[in-house]
C-alpha cells in the first residue's frame, strides 16, 4: 500500500495534521498514513517516524543545537520520499525544516500539499518563489494569504482556520469553570506562557509576577496556568494551578488571558476572551528578528485586525507592572475597554472563515495522492 507522508514538526502543527488524518480515514483514503508528529496524530492512525516532542525548538539560535538530529531525520525522509512508495507529502507549518523537504519531494516528482504555509507576509518573502517551485498546492488558513500566494504562482486555497473545527463542542463559561475546578463567580485570569520549554522559561516568571500584582489589587482573583502536556512548569516559580491540554476550555472559563504571541492569540479571539500579548526571546534571536520581520505586530490577532486591538509587550517592554495595568480593565465586565475588545475579537473570528478546514484539506490531499491537481 502506498503512503501519505505527514511532516509536522511543531505541537500546534501536529494537532492540525491529526485532524486531516482523521478526515482522510473518514473519506476511506486507500493509503497508509505515516509521518513526523505526535500522540494526536498517532491516535488518528498515523504511524510515527519521529515524535514532535524531540524536535520542537524556537527562534534562530536554539535550532543550531539540534542540527545533527534534523540532518538525520531529513536524510531518512529523503530516502523514504525517493523510494517510490510515497503518493503525497503533506507538510504542516514548520517552515525552516519543511521548505527543504518540499524541495526533496519536488525533485523526486512526489506531489506536495503544504498546509499552514510559511508566514511570507511577515518575513522572508523570497520563500514565495521557493513555494511556487516546489509545492503542488497550498492550503492556507488566513484570509489574505490565498491572493498573495496566487499572485506569486502558488496554487493556494483558503480553507478556513482549523481552530474553528475545535470549537463546536466548547463548554459555556460556568461549565468550563467546573471542568477546571475554578469558582464560578470570582474573576479568573489564565496565563499562557507557551508550549515550548524555552518559551516557558522566559515567560513564566514575568507572567506570574503580573498575576500576583493583580491578586494584590483584587484578592479574589483566580489564576490558572495553561501548559502543554510535555512541558514542565517550575513549581518554585509558579504557585498557581496548572491545567494541561485544555486551552479552549480555559479561554472559555477566563475573564481575561495573558498570552504568549502566536496561535494562542487566535484561540482567544475565537473564544472571545480579552487578552494581553507578550513575548520575550534571547537577545540575538530578537536582533535578527527585527531585521527580518516586516510587520508591526507579533500577535496574530493584531495582524488580522490590522491594528493593535490587544496590547503587546515585547522583549524589554515585558514589565509585570505594565502588563498588570493593561490586564486589569479586561477583567471588569463593566469596563468600556473590555467591551471594545470583545467586539474587535468577534470581527477577527468572523474573518477566519467557516469550520471544516481539516475536511477541505483532506479532500485536496486525496485528490493529489490520486493524481489530481486541486486546481
């Protein structure tokens, strides 16, 4: 039996790859599913070649430490792709690694479907030419990406954002609070320091300090920390309850959230949870990023809105007192600031399309694997 090969090198990417695998099975795809990913992909029938928890890194500096592992994995994937047994390669996010895999697959005349394409609108626009040369079709998740990629020769289709697929069974506020063991009445702040070890190490301290400042002002304030299943939280730094693998439930339960920049900001928008966005990395990575990144915002929610609807605190600006001041009115259901943000978040959510992204991507994948073009 021929294979469909997934390559998802990040925790968020493997979640979305798992959704596509589930839909491929539902469509009766006559292919074996294999790939790089995690437990959720495995639960959907994907035979794992490498686990994502051993690959996930961030920035420009940290990946250098794992180059030997990446090279070994790339060689193994290249051999598999060139074997003649792979009907389709599905790349999910992870541009640094996956752009090279796209080149290998294109050289071997194996079709490539790129789901959640590199953010060429933010930096490294030269990748547009590489995408046009190596990718058979692209399934994009932000509304403006389809036209941008098509203008540069990439056969791109806006499939809607996969986060919308995860919201069908979201609990109401009171039920969400019961599920996480929180008081139904008292205000609740949720901290999202990140899904990678390096992110948590840099964000947890100032996030906790900001929350403690707010608790001094509002002694009844509840604080919960969201954590990925594989990332440890230093209890010497964090005195708050930890809830793992339940970000949407937490956002439904929360009055406000303090989010590391990234997909979490869109999750908060979908859940209509007011937020403040923060990010800190090492000095060298930040200096390089400032040269490469061409957009004024780091939070995806602000990128989509085209303006700063959620306050951003980046690098040295991540001061706990300033963050606490920005969060405080968002915890108050009677404040104009909170009402205005909820309205802005609703507009962002509506721009993300309709549920069903995984199903649409699976249909594209099956067409390509069987010799189609998904034109």
